[in-house]
C-alpha cells in the first residue's frame, strides 16, 4: 500500500480519489443533464414544461428562507421505487381534455429546468409538494392553511405561519383577499387579516407546482390510478 | 472538592519534554478553538432541543406552548429557521471549530515541531467565529437558501472559507517544517481532512450559495448530496479517526490491533465512503447509472468500517480489559466514539441496500444518521480529546471525576436511546409512508412518528444535560486555574519582597521565578 504521505501517494489521493468522486457524482451527470431544454409542441409555439410567473420565482426565496424543504419534498419516485404514486403525489388533472384520465407519473429532470432553485428535499414530515397546486386550487385556501393548518387538518404537525400575515384595521371596504377566519382565529371586530407580500409570492410559487403535462421522458405504460374506494 | 488522582497524574503536562514544548506553543490557539467550540455547542444544543420540540406541536410540555407560539408569530423562531440554525451551529460552530483545535494539536505533535506564528492561527479562529455568528444571524433574518449544511448566506460562507485558508497556510508551513522519520497514521487522515474541507466547502459555496446557476436544475441536488456526505465522510470522519488513531494507543499504551490493516482501511474508506452521497438520490430524477454505480461503491463501505472497527474498537476494548474500570474516566469517551463510528458505518451500509433505502429515504432515519455521525462519533471523540488535552495545555487538572462520569453517562444513554428511538421510529414511519394501501395518508404517517419525535426530544435533552455539565465543568476549571495562577503570582511577589503587579486575565504564563511558589500553592 502507498502511504498518502509520500508524493506519489498524495497525487493518487488528489487525482484518483477526490476527482473520481467529483467526476462521477457531479461532472458526468452534468454532461448528461446540463443541456435539457423544454419540449416544443409541433404546430404551435407551446413548450412543455413552461416557466412559472415572476411572483412564483420570488416565492422560491420565501420557501428557502422559511425552510419548507426540511419537511416537504418535491419529487415523485417511480412506481417501482417507493409508494409515492400510491400516495397520490404524482397525480395531476389533464387540463387539455376534461374526459382524459389524470396524468400519473414520476418526476423527471426536465420538470425542474425552469426552477431557479430546486427543492427536492430529503424528509417527509409533510406531504410531497410536486403537485400541491392540484390539491389546493385557489390562493384563499392556501392562505388559510398557512395561517392555521388545524382548520383543515386537526392532526397536522405543520407549524402555523402567522408571521406571513398582517392584521390591520379595516378602513372603508374590507380587502378582497382578507382571510375568512372563524372561531379563535377570527380577528377582532373592525380588523382583518391579509397576506403580506411574502405570503403572496409564496402562494404564487406553491400554485405553480403541478406536473399536469406529459413528457417524452416517460417510458412504459402509465400506471393505473390508485383505487380510492 | 478534591482532585481525583485518576484523571491525570501530578504535573499535568506531557512527560516528554519535546511534546510539552509543542503543547506550550499551541496552547492559546487550541484553547481558543475549544472554548469557542464549547460555546457554540451550548448554543446549538439549545436550538436543537427547541427545534426538536417543535416536531410535536400539539403536545403539552410546560414550556412547549411558549416555543410554539413564538414559532407561529415570529419568522425568526419558525422550525424552518431554528432547525438549520441548530444543525449549522453544531456542525460548524461546535464540531468544526473543535476539530480545527484538534487538527492543530495533532498536526503539531505528529510533526514534532513547535508551531510558528500562533498569531496567524488566532486571527483565523477569530474570523472563523465571526463567520459563524454572521451566518446564524443571516439564517434568522431569512437570508438562508435552504441548501442542506450550506444554509449560511454567501457573505458568511466566504468569511469562513477565507479564515480556513489562513489556517491552511499555517498547516502547510507546519507540515513542511516537520521532523522526518515520525510518520504516524493519524497524519494520513489529517491530510485528507485538511484537503477535503476547502475543496468541499469552496466547491459547495461557489456552486450553491448565492444565485443558483441558471438551468442547473437537479444538478444542484447532486452537488448538495456530494457536499453533505463529503463533509461527513471526508471531513468529520478523517478528523475523528486521526484523533482516535493517535489517542487510543497513546492513552492505553497498547499498539493498534491489526496494525497492518491501517493503510488498507484508509484507502478503501477514501474510495468508497464519499459515494454514500447517492443515498440521497435513490428514486429521484437523476441518471440511473449514477445511482446504481454509487450504490455499488457505497455498498462496499463495510470493508473500511470493518477494518477500522478491528483497529480501533479492538484496541479500545483490549485497553479497557487491561486497565480495568473501563480504562479510566476519560478513555470510555474514545471507546464510545469508536463504537459509534462502526454504528454510523452500519447505518450507511443499510442505506446502500436499495429496498432499505426506499423504505427509509424520507423518514427520520436522516436524523438518526446525523446524531450518529455528529454526536455519537465526532462529539464524543472530541469530548474525550478535550478532557485529555486541556490539562496538558494548562498544566491544570479537571476539578471533579464525578462530573466527568455524569457527563459520560448522560451522553451514553442519551445517544443510545436517541439512536434506538429514531432508528425504530424511522422504520415505523417508513412502513406507513411506503404502505401499499392507498388510503394511508401523510397525516397517519405523522401520527405514527409522533411518539418517536417526543422520545427523541427527551433523549436529546439528556445529551444536552450532559453537554451542559461538561461546559460548566470546563468553566469551573478555567476560573480555578486563573484564580490559582493569580494567587501564586501574588504569593511569589510577596516572597520576593517585590511590589505585586497583577498579570493579565486568563493567567498569562507566570514569570520563571514564580514556578516554585506556584507548585507550593497548587500542591
């Protein structure tokens, strides 16, 4: 065995070992995946996937700053690896056709090309968010969930994010996006609770998270929808 | 409070005058590292208990209501900021700062040369700590980018990196000035650690901190996995192993068991262990070839783990048998550290099995792994080292063997229970999350995991109590040390009929003429 304390051993250490891991783990996949581009629809100028709005990109920073990624993933593993499909995390409604079956699929590298920062996540204390916009279709219900998760799910272990909202005095007419809250959460009379700018961009980001399109990367038969009976 | 004679024999410096001179030359940098590290450990452990308690918000511990309402209403205290702050404080503030102290000490001793320019080191340490403080403030103010273990904002990361470069310059100079003929296996491990850290931290910070590279997509997650596991396997593991390979034979007086296997253990670890990064990639949107290759390579991690286990655990157990009473008061920390290294290796080995990985991928097994690496393996090695090194640097002994024992037992039961609880909990959580029944929801998985989260908070609190005892003990020792030094100086000046001139705090080393008087007082 060569000692790493000799010159030859040291060169072997740097060249063969450090660079070996770096090359295999990062450089080679980068060569594979670095050039991914959206798919252009023949006959129209549509592309798949499409870029999210500017507000949604702003929301990435709030998602990062408040550490959503420590409990939520954004990746759906294939049906032969884990039960993500069975949990319904890969299910999205096909909007091109009302009668079409829902799109059920894993996520592919191409799904993430528009995201500034990618939050695949490593922990599932909370649900996967790859298709969260399919489960929460409007901003109002997401605002309410962020303000007090127990309203929708009394057993939720998600913390409340009240600091993303502002309680203010109603002057004139109440705001259109004031939260409809009852019981303990309701603001005092004459006051309303409205989302801050951070909450707005975070919700815009969350509402952009849906994989309701097919990709040519999909191979093999589409798995059957989970039986919810 | 009598000093226990078993902690260290009278005259606490090394009996080898050459080593004693080396210890004296690194006294202030190493002490600065250890003291700031212990400070960050206290802060980080508090954050960790706080964050862990937020995982079961509907529980009714007395103080929990306050924690939860703080986290609901102030962005600073939300789980997504407290948890990374806790992990980063422990990883960079406690383990890495303490690890730098260790590296300085082991490097100077194995190179057999008194260090040059400790002022360079002190500058590096000051800026290093400033970097950590800045980074924490950044996380709390919402500047974090949520990349695991790289949460510190770019400005803090660069402060840390530049401080490390300063340290590295010193390390290279010391290395070049080493006395030949004293090669030690600890040096190989130290070499890997000291080269890996800037490579990993620089690469990770450049590519992931600040603005993400446009269109890099999932590559970011590959780099992140490379970084996180690189930090465990190429920074903490080599640093801790350097310590164990150096101290276990030294303290026990026994040669390393199966000593001919140390080189094989070294190279197999360096080649296979960093591939544990793919444990974070299984099933994800990544090239299948990368994942499969990585699982095969990281699956071979049992080779180095077995060899290192034979070396270190074998020697440690032999030493405990030879010396009785677990080999002393400080030695069991090193045994525990070596055993936890093997456990951490086994945990990594389990994750290399594809089906086990699919089950445990998104569960609290990740925390289990973190506790094993950072607390079980690295921290307990570092505790043992601090217990061993500080008396040799200050020529002053620990105050109470009972406190060291208490620290050991709190740590031992804390870490074993937390690993058992989180390990078992992750299987329960995984079985629910990966259940083939479509009616099972995330809420049910959370409910099943809840009790294990509560148990984990309790066990972390046990470790926290142990760490608190340690920190208080260290503080007590320092106060006593300063106090006695000051009194000794005063006495000496009275004997010599000279007007007393107090020396600076922290007992700048006493004048040569006072040595005899000091011995009298200390005795």
